[in-house]
C-alpha cells in the first residue's frame, strides 16, 4: 500500500501508514519508532482525556509563560511524530471511522484488554476482512490466550511475575523493580521487530497477519542466561546487587567523589587494571591470576580494589582505566548523563518546536541508518490536534460533517 514518499531524503518506512490505538508506554513507544523511521502514524485518543499518560504528572509540560499545560512529560517521551485525532470507540459512528481508516492503513496497533475491540467489531478477524493486507499488532499483559489472558498487565507486574525483580537488588535486601519500565521498553522494541517482519511478509505475499505481543512473554525471554541456567542446570539465580556472579571484578566501587562501575572481563583486562592501580603483583598472585581464582577469593580482592580506588576521584580512574582498555564508567544521574561529552557528541538530546511550549527538548532515537536516517517531523501532538485534517484528507469528510460529529461527542 503506497501512500506516497516524502519529498527529499528517503526514509525506511516512507509510504507506510499506521493507525495507533495504543496508550501508556509499550505501544506508543513502538509507534514512535515507526514514525521516526518515516511512517505516518495516526494516534487515536479518547475525546476529553486522551492517552492516560497525558495526565501522569507532575511534572507537566510548561508553556512559554511557565504554566503547566495538560500534558505530562511522560506523554512527551513516546509520542513524537504522530498525528492525534479524538474518537469515541464506544460509539457506532466512532467504530465506523476506525473501520474506514483501517482500510487505508498498513498497520494497526492496539493494547486493549483481550476481547474489548472484538465487541465493537474492531478485532483482527473483522478488520482483516476489510483490508486483508493489514498488519494488526495487539499488545497485552499476558497474550491473547491462557488463564491470565483477561487480566490487565503493567510493567512492574510483569517484572515481578517474570523473574526480573527476584534477581534485582542487593543480596541481603528485598526484590526491586528496575528503575525504568524496562518490560514496556523491551516490548516496544519487540513489537517493532514483529511489525517490520510482518510487513516484509505482506510485501512478499500480499497477506497481513495478527501479531500477539505480551509483556510477560517478553520479560521471560529477557531473562536470557538466567533462564537458561535454570532450564539446563536447575540453577535458581539470586540477587547479587551490582556484582557479576561469575566475573571478578565486575561491580561498582566508591571513589573519592562518586562511584565507578568496573568490569574486567578477562585476565588480560585484570592485568591492565592492576598496572593502572600500581599493583602489578596482584595479577601475578595465584589467588587472583585467573578469573576462577578471583571468583573464589572475591571478598579479599574486592577489599583491596576498593581501598585503592577510594584514593582518587572518578574522573582520574575512568580516564586512566579507559586509556588502558579496561571497561569502566561513572555511575551518572540523569543530569550527568546529558552533560557527558559522548552523549552530547552523539546528539542524544534533540529539540523540536511545540505549539504550547516552544522549544521542546526530547531524547533522540538510538537508530542510526546511513542511507535512511530517522527524521523528526512532528512534536508530540496536542490532544486532537489533527482530527479535522485526518478526517478531511483521508476520509473526505467536510467541515460540517466533522462539526456534527464533534457536537455529538464522537470526536
């Protein structure tokens, strides 16, 4: 389905149109990635309230007079590049508009509870009859089938149930969730991969398909080596804090003015670490010469390293250790992250013009493509900002018809 490429430099997903019925984080983040890659993304939101995360604050976006707008910074992080329309999916008129839009789209993404859209005739089975080429991506907590299918799913619950919290935190402390919604983020990435694969298949066969993404599935798959250790050797991993259970030294250390994360992953790197620390003898000591020996003597070696590293600032050690080829880095808070010269060099802070706030800083996409680079075309939209334009241009509705829908609270 070719909707016309954007004039100028080619983008990877030029000509792809997406109908985004998702809210919160996993779905919106996935759709933002598609938009960065060139897809036209139409975000459908509830009239009046919009995406739940618009109200997830403070902090909220501020306008030029430093007054709070309606939108939270949480909403801003995963909704750039989209056109926002408001539509009441509980109304037959709203459902019909979705059907008409779906016939003109390549992808539809949704994260409603299992069965909710089927009751409105907006499930994959119904919409694929209207548009057999449609790639339909459902994102739920537990998938479209199974004993938990109808439960609501959220990131911290998936972290808890899928094993992440059990291995996160200090050894003698309680389980901890990861500080960002990592399951939502990973699910977003997996959804993008699945959608791109389905589009490739669609282009080859002419047939769309249904993608069933589940937070719990992604979380269990993300346990990688920990899961395999259990499946292959019946090992149930426990919390190790910042320690790597089988590599020494690989942990955080206190320096004069902060903390450093150090990971000497092989004996050569450990030898270079000892050289920088002025203790070449440690690398020749039978207790520390090999990783297996260092694991056995972890406590004693850690004490020696900690005493030495505490004598200088973080920058002193990161400069010298990095120069010697020993992997390390400061433990930065988010303000320090954006002051880091490598982060600045890579352009991970971008700026877009927002209708309410003016210059709006955002986090850049990490995707770097040489021939089809990402492009930031639209800032995070105001609620319903593009309703008239989308309904007019795609569905041929006149202003009187749109105004009638607005008076009836359908849009």
